[in-house]
C-alpha cells in the first residue's frame, strides 16, 4: 500500500512539473525580428588620367615615295613623356614630348651624271598637344604640333662629297597623329599610335649640274607601340572622386 501511494505521488509530481514547464514556455516573449544586412557592393570605378607620365616605344618608320630615302621600312625606338588633364568626365587634354632613334636608311638617289644625293635621318622628335575621349580604361586621342629631326643631307660624286645649295628647311616641320591608349594596371598604360611627320620640300639650287632643279619631299610615316608609367595615379578611384 505504501509503495502504491509513493508511486502515485511521484507520477503526480512529474505531471505538475511538465505542465508548469509548458506554461512557462508559453509565457516567454517572441524573438525580436532582425533585418538582414544589405549586400555589400563594390564602388563604381572611375579611371583618372590626370597626371605626369614617362615611357618608351618601338615601331617602324617609312618615307613617302618621292623622297631620297625611299619607302622601305626602318626600325625605330624612343622615349616619350607628358602630362594629361581629365575634365568634363570623359575628355582628356594633354601635352607630350617624343623622340625616336631611327635605323640608317642607307643608299641614296643616283642621278644620270653620276651624282648621288642621300639623306641620313638619324632621329625624329615632336612636341605636341593631344585631345582624347575616355571610356574608363580606354583613351582614344588625336595629336598634332611641332616636329624636328636629326639628319644629314649630302651630295657626292665617286664617293667624294660635293658642295651644293638647296631650298627648304628639312629639319623643322609639323606632325599629326592618332592613337589608342589602355590603362591595364595601377599607374601603367599601353598604347598604339600612328604619327605623320612633314618637313616640306627641298629643291637643289646649286652643286653638280645633274642635280640642279631636282625636288624631293621630306615626310615620314611612323607606327609604334608604347608603354607609359603614370605618376601619382595609384589605381582606380572610387566613384565619388
């Protein structure tokens, strides 16, 4: 009888405890609602072309048909440096100095009387302005300005230089060109460019009889690829730049 009473009391205590636990759980407040954080998005990138730069280039140069050097292509290599300023979001205005060393053309033009006129063009240089339109890392531009070259005009007979006179200034002229430049890494850009140099016409007015009155053009066409290092750029700027 005692065992029965004890078992009954224990069962009743367990039931009361379970009911009390359920009631307490029902009285707990609901969990507060927490809004998920917005996804993190990278800032828009704006490429900044403003700043100084220096670089180098390699390419080829060939003259017009009516020249003393002929139209055969020659190797060229050189250096450039300048400054660009980006304005109105997509426009870039700049100035650039450029110099290229040229492989020797060799040869010359042989006249009917045996005279040989040759032009050894050792280098081309320019100081130009340029205006471009950029769409992020790509810059399309046109350029133009003053051109100069390091050359030597010579007339010889049987390998001996002869005195002569000629019109025209074949060392100073103008240049125009166009190109595409791509900013592929922080502070680095690569470009391809065509540039035309014109130094006017030259006419022989004195010297061996067979050259007098002969005229020729002084122009050069160049195609080159270059690499620039840009100071103070440091990579893409945030959209609130």
